[in-house]
């Protein structure tokens, strides 16, 4: 039993292997670049005429009965053939056209069937057949063209050639992928002669362009040389400047020591001068604080005290004179009132006209007498008041002559200034030398004249004090004395400022 199973299994395996072998013998596969043409049985292929009697398979596998069907392959690869065609143009000029044609069997069943029937056993002769077809049509097309048309429009030649060969190539089952005209040879030199004018023009333009380029190059070289010379000059100038700076720096470095010493000594002198100025300023401020300000304060205090005492005495004298005047007026009014009352009483008591007249006369006489007494008393009181005033001023003059003189000068200062100014009454122009110094000297002289006027004023006050004249009395002598200050004989003095 196990032997039987083994035999059966072996037979089955052999059968399977046999089937596989038979299948491999019967199964045919078309590669992408080939087509299978199966003949030997009746088949109908779409696109082919009826009764063609073979089947075309592309890109797939199919079963073929060995001994019954025959399988052939036709290549769908690209093929190439070179064209070497001797042609004659419509002008009668012989030419040799060189080109290439790239072609292949069409991918449709009709093209494959046409190519199979014509080239199945002669696929190596396909390039020669195509060359012959294109050579004939190319000679025919070139014969209808001129050399100039062929040169200027090769696409026209190519297009006409492909169009003329299209029908025949289709019958052969072939399609043209590319047609290129590489070269047109001219054994007679027609094309060369045709190109000579253009070549001459191009050569002329080339020579002109070359000459222009040479000129531009020469100009550029000259400009470059000029710039190089300029750069060299600038470099030399800069180097000379740098050398001068280096020399200057070296000289300055050599002088650095003496200059530093001189600068240090100069700083010392400046500091010492500054210290001396500060010391002088300090001493001046100290003098101002220690001497001048206390003296000014003391003088101001003395002047204020004298003015206060003077004002007090003047006020007292005026008050006393007023009091006396008022008392005399009151006494006179009292007497007048009493006399009037008495006269009225006498008139009232008197009955007779004689008595009334006498009483009236007596009353009037008494009134006149009383009025005279009152006037005399008032005059006496006023004189006493003036005497008291003079006495008070004399006492004030004795106690503080400077204050009184200052008061009198203040009261009579306009006339004193007028008298002093009259000294320059006849001066038209005055020359002042030395600029501001000369002006200061002139003002100093004017102040000196003012001091002389002050001394004269003091003498006048003293003389008036001795003679009993009031300070407010006549001042003609004093004025004439001040007028005597003018320099006699001065008729014209020129006033000019000389800055020299």
C-alpha cells in the first residue's frame, strides 16, 4: 500500500512536471519592444482584413500549439539610416545632401501586419529600403528648390520630404520619428561664392570692430597708465607727507623735554600770579571791612546825629516863635475886645451927644493904643524868635560846622554850581589828551575846583555868622567869589578826544 501511494505520487509529480513543460512550450510572451505574429490557424484580428490568417500579440502572453502554430517576432525598436544623396537644384547646381532618418515599426496592428508581411524575414534590409525611399523623394524635392531656399529654410526641405515619404512609409508599416538634414555639400563652390560678399562684409565689420576695440583698448591703456602715474604721484605725495609728519613728530619729540619744562615754569608763574592777585584782593577786601566800612558808618552816624540835633533845634525855635506870635495876637484881641466893650458901655451910659463923642474918642484912642501895643509886642516876639534861631544856628555851627556847611551848600548848591560853570562860559572847544586818562584828569580838576568852592562857602558862612547876616541873605559876594574861580584870559579851548 505505501508503495502504491508513492507510485501514485511520483506519477502525479511527473504529470505535473510534464504539464509544466508542455505549458512552457506552448506559452509565448511578447516583450514591450516586440510583437508576436502567430500563424497556422484561422484568427481574426481587429483592424485587419478578413482572411489575413495570422494573429498579432503585443505586450502580453498567449498559448501556441506546437506543431500547429508558428510564432515569429518582429522588433519595434528604433532604427536609423544615414542619407547620402546627390541632388541637383532647379538652378542646375549639383549638391550633396547629408542627413539621418530615425524610424520604427508602427505600434498599431495594421502597421505591424504591413511590416510583418514585408520585412519579417528581411528586418536587416529595412534601413536600406528606407534610404532608397527617402533618397528618391529628396532628389525630387531638391530639384524644385534653389540653393538659397535650401540654405535659408532647411525646415521647408525637411517638411516636404517627410510629407512626400509619409504615404509610402505607412504602406511599409513604418513611422518616421525624426528627419534631420545635417549638411549640404557644394562641390562647385557656389555656396562659398554666395557667402563671399557676406563674408567680406562680416570681415569688414570684424576689422572695424577690431580697430574700434584696439582704439578703445589703447585709450583704456593710456587712461590706465595715466591713473597709474596719478596713483604713483599721489603715493609719492602721501609718502612725502608722511615723511614730513614723521620728521615733525621726531622734532617735536626732541623738543618735548624743553617744552615740558617751559610749560611747567609757565604754569608755576601763572599760579604764583594768581596767588598774588588773590592775596591783593583779600587785602583789599580786608581793608574795606576793617577801615572803610567802619569809617563810613561812623561818618554816617555823626552826620545823622548832627542833622537830627539841627532839626530839633530848628523845630524848637520855630515852635517858640509861633507860640510868641500867637500869644501877642491873643493879647491884642483881648485888649481890642475889652476896649470895644468899654466903648459900648460908655456909649450906653452917656445920654448926651458930647459925652458919647468923648467916650467914643477915648475908646478909639484906647483901641489904637492897644493895637499899637499888640503890634509892638508881636514884632518884639518875632525878633526874639529870630534871635533865638540865629543863636541856635550859631551854636549848631560851633558844635558841628561840617553839618551846617553841608546844609547851606545843599540849600545854595544851584547858585554855587552855576557860578562854577560860568568859569567855562567862554569855552568853545577843549582838547583832552590821553583818552580816558585825560578825561579822568579833567574831572579831577573839576572836583578840585568844587573843593575850592566848598572852602569859599565855609568862609562866607563864617563871615555871615560874624556880621549877623542869615545864611539866606544876599549871596552876591559869594557868587562873585565863585565866579572868580574861572581862569582869566581863557577865550577858546578846543575839546577833542585823543586816544593816543
